[in-house]
C-alpha cells in the first residue's frame, strides 16, 4: 500500500515540539486532501488558501464573461443582441436602369438644369432654380431706386455705371440667368445701361442698351405674289399609258416649279440668316440684349422695357422707334423687333463694332 504524502516530509526539531492550532477559517476540504488530521498538523502552517471571485459583467462591451446566464444583466445583453440580429432591412428599388441616357443625371426640359432624380438635395436645388428661371429672380428692393416707368404690371428700374455695388451684384445675377439662353460673355459691358422690370417682388425682365452711332437696315425676305403663285403651279412632265383591250388609262405626273430665289429665301429663313443693306444709317440706341422670364412672356413686358429705354436713354427728347437698332436677333427677337418697329425692315448693328 502506497504511503501517504506527508511521510516524505521530515519535520525539523524546532517544529517538533510546537504545534500550530487549527485556524478557525481553515477550509476542511483542503485538510482532507493534503493533510492528515493526526500527528502532522504542524505542516498546515505552510498552506496557501486560494479564493475565487465572480467577475462582473461588462454590459457596454457586450461580453458575458463568466457570469451566469440566468442573471438579469445577462438576459438584457442577450435581448439586446437578439434584437440586432433579427432586425429587418429594406431593399426597395426606386429606379430601373434600362440603358436610358439620363439615368444618372436628368435634364429638365424647361430650365435645362441637370440633377439626380431621387436625390432629395438635388431635387430641392432644381426646384429653386426652376422657379427662379420661369418666374424671375427674387428682388426685395433698394433704398435708392431709379424708377423710369410705373404701370399696373410693375415698375422699370435703371442701373447705370457708378451705382452701388449691391445693385450691380443683382444685375450680374440677372445677366447670368440671361446667358443660359443667349450665350455667355457678351451681354453686358461698362458702357451699357440696364433696365429691370420688377413684378411681384421678382425681376421678370431685363434690357441691356448701349450708345451707338450707325446701324444697317435689313433686307425684307418676303415673297411677292407672282413668285408664290408660280410655286403653286403644276406642269405636266410626262405620262404613262396602260392599254387594256380597247380601253386605255393614262397617268400624269406633276411636280411643283419653284425658282432658285424662293428656295434661297426659304433656306435663309430656316437658318436665321439676316441680310443687311450696305449703306449705314444713323442710330442712337442699340438694344444689345433683351430677356423676359418664360412665365411672364406675352404680357407686353418687353414693350414696357423698350418704351422706358426710348424715354430715358438720352437726356434730350424721346427717341423715335426708327432710332433703335437691335443686335443680331434670334427668331423670337426678330419677331419682337419687327412688331415693335411696325416694319420688317428694322435696324440692326454688330456688337463687335462697339468693343
């Protein structure tokens, strides 16, 4: 039979005569395993008592540690983690890409602004620009306004070189809006006078005028009655005969006759070309550019601006309509100039000659 483990230890003489009393807090389990309750109780003074303490649960880190799963804090952590794991996600598809050219950026057919559809920020910017483009730029008024004309529809203000920077800052904002339709970099210079039409706290129209000395009368591109009637005439150019027994059928082919002059006039009208006379005529006011917000067109705003320009452009008497000249106009501008001047042969000038 194997000897006990305490038989391998020999107590020293100094310890043989003394005996250590048993500690009150002594763990009985340790005594049963390592020591005999008999004559070797003096070895118990070298024992090491190890105590274990339960670790606290760290709820913030989400770890359970060595705590019991039945603890209330552990249940809370498990409930929290299970809520995250079972969270439902939405995978809704808002747009379908089928090869369309404007899938990423949509271009507004009215104002020409490009924006991303579905993007809340982009759509908000587009709505603001769209309203400004169609109804005009917001205008709160100035302390010292140079009012030229007042009507029921609104009032006309004049801005000259040397006016306060705040007024010219607003003018530059209007010119930038005009450039979206008329082109960039040529509308305004230091010699120009700016006429603004204010309606419903918005700048709904603008006219840019400059002093000139000469202009040219355009050649009227109308077709006389003889040529127009000749264009409707038809002549026989050939015939085909089909014979069925004693019955014959004859088919005639006809084509319209048009002169080279009429075709040239038609091409010039489509291309927007303007033919002018070589002889220069005196003129005083050049209408460099004119613009009206789309929502306010057909309301005689352009006419109000032209009347204000004739009234206040020169310090002397009011200018005649024949003394106004227009820069090379677009098709819409050509119709406006012809209607206002009461003649299709109005005066035009080149802006490059005034630089």
